[in-house]
C-alpha cells in the first residue's frame, strides 16, 4: 500500500476512523501525482509528539504535525515505490484545533495530512513569506480537490444499511378508514426485497400507524424494528412493553404534515435523559433525530443516546447546487463529529432516488431511513421493485452485494 498508517493513539473518548484517513491520503497521492510513491502516516498523542519535537527540533512542547522526508540513499524495500518519508500527527493537538475552529477532528486531521505531505515534497513555509503563501494556497487547492473527489463512495469500506419507513402505507389505509393496504404486509415485502430494517412512527394522534400495527410488526419483522416516537408518557409505556430493537426520539406537533426538524435536545434535556434511562434499563437502544448541529450532538452524548439520526431534509430540499453542497458538508461534518464523540450515526428524512447516493457514501453513517420516496415509487413499479431500486443506489459502491 502507498500509505502505511500506524495508529498509536489510544483514547476511548475520541474515535478515529483510520480507514477514512487512509483513503483520503491515497486520494491526495493521486492529486499530487505521487501514487507510485509511499509514505507513513503515524497518529500519536501529545506526549509522544513532544518527545519527537524535543529530539528533532529542540522544542519542549508538542506540535500538530511533523514531517520527516526520506533522504537520498535510504534503504528501499524490494517491490516498493519510492519512499516519501513519514508524517506524524498529534491527535490531541488536532482535537484542540478542531474545537477552536469549529471543525470535526477528521476535517482537521485531513488538513494536517495535506500539510505534512507538502513538507515531504519539499514545501517549507518557514523559509520565506513568499513560500509560506505558496504552500498555503496549495493546501487550500488540494483540500478543495479532495472534497470533490470524496463526493464519491470511495471512502466507504462497508455497506450502509437501508431501513424502510412504512408509515405512508398506513396513511393510504387511514384515508379510507379500512384495513388495506396493510403496513405489516408491506414491511414483509420490504424485507424480502432486501431492506435491513423497518421504521414506523407511532404518533399520539394515530394519524397513520396504529397500536395493532406495532404489535404485529414486533412479532413479524425479521430484521430490525425501529419505533419512532415522541417522549410522551403513553408512547413511552407502549415502547417499554413492546421492546422494539431500537427507538428513535423525534419531535412531534399535531399540526405538522410530517416531522419538520430535529429534536431540540438542549431544551428538553432532563425529560429526554429520563426517557433514555428507562429505555436503557429495558435494554432498548435509543437514537435521537437531530439537525446536523454540533451543540445538539454534544447534548445527545450528555443524555446518554446510543445513536443520532441526522436530519437530511434541508439537503434534500435545497433549490440550488451551491445550497445543496453547503447542506451536504454540514451533514458530513456532523456525522464525523458524532462518530468522534462515540455515537453511532444514522441519517434520514426526504431522501429520494436522486439525493440518497451522496449521503450513502459518507463512511461514518451506518444506516439510512427512507420512506416517502420508496412508497411513492411503489405506486408506479410495485413495492418490491421500489425497494430494490433504492438498494441499488445505496449499494452502488459495492458490486456483487
């Protein structure tokens, strides 16, 4: 491999995704036209970095990144490309800088990889102001190019799961007040087509999914049943009796057509913490549906959530390419922040056959929850086909799956 990643950083409070960093480093070698060359990327803590900084630069403090270019005459391993050298990064220092600059740690680590690689290639911002400006411009250019390349699914090594929300099957049924179409039967068709989870929202007003539905789904779903719910006492008690595979706490307003935004954890922290504690005692993992917002992610950790589901609605509803790209970057950053904080990350709301692929490519997102687009498509091509078409988009980077 052109990139030898050595992870010597061990802090349970900060999750790092080595595969993501390794893939970005490989892309950078491509952009720098150095794919036939190799370098080592070493992740360390401040203590180890301080030792290296003292030994090689006579400075008694840690720094964010050190580069050690290979020297002419250094031994090369047989069959290996030309050695560029080593890049050492202090994750501790990167964390501090990321927090100060309101970035994810992986974002900051990527910037430091770029900086370190340019040093290996002969750039040196300490030689002159002119060279410092040239190096800075090159760093910014490479980061922009890298972002464009990572719009594809090259960063993923595992396939995201697809969970289908069958609420709108029940919406059609309730429009006539009869027994068909049955969301329980629809859930079975979705699973047979390859869906890896079923999602339903039992609302207080029972506008679509009914108590009967969740009881039967609990008995028949073979993959995973995710119960979306507000933190109302009645619904909490139903969930505790039902024991779904997980619940997702969502905001709920009687006048809304559908969920309009993420849950404000900060405003309801005490109530949510108590709800999560009850679910934890019952062995039910809890996800919280939130807007892609750093403060809400931190609050999700504080109240004890296992998952967050990032609201993708603004990304899907964007009316221009520029606006959609900004919303995508916000989701990307938030997914990395949540992952780094120890949360598991899902995403959903408004995703369709045009917008899903880009979100599915994000390596820190485990599962996508999609409902309306699939049920709408099913009216035209059938539910089995509609699910399979969405799966083809989610699995596009994974041929043969």
